C-alpha cells in the first residue's frame, strides 16, 4: 500500500475493514461479518466475509469494493477467483475480503475455522 492518499495513509486495518463492509452492504451483500484476527495470524488483521446471491453478484461485490478502495489509492495486492465468482479473495494487506457464493461459504466455513477471532460490529448497521 505504497501510494495511499495522505488522509488514508495512517488509517488502521479496522477503518479499511469498515469501508469494505459499508461498500458491501450498499451493494446488497448478505451475512456480512468482520473478524478481528490480530494475534491469531501474521498475514492480516481483519477478515471481511460475505455472501453474494449469484456468481455475478459476487463479482459485482468484488468490483465495487476494489473500485471504492482504488479511489482512495488502496490497491489489492492480490485478487483471486474473480473470473469464476464462487469465492473471491481480495487481499488489501491489513484486510482480506472473502466474497462467497452462498453454497461455497457453507462448505469452507471460515467463521468456524477462525472461531477464536473476535467479531467486529459493522458501523452504521
């Protein structure tokens, strides 16, 4: 995240997770959860997990989140699964966004795998 606008340069992963969550809710994401994984992993601070109603909705959610953060000059260092739309992973370093087609989310059960992580309330919801 080298080229972040000045006003976002010192923002925490928490703020970026909230931005991702708000964009997702504005784009009609389902079952949105933010998990605080600080202290449980070394590769990120927060997971933002959600469902889409269809593969196209999953792709649209990913595109909306990337677009919003790109406008703040925060670029995903890695994006996986966008073409298929079954499970899209957007890696923003301090925040990793998981967007599932609902059947895939049940199968992978990230909330179960990271059951020790604290759930963070989405602001304004």
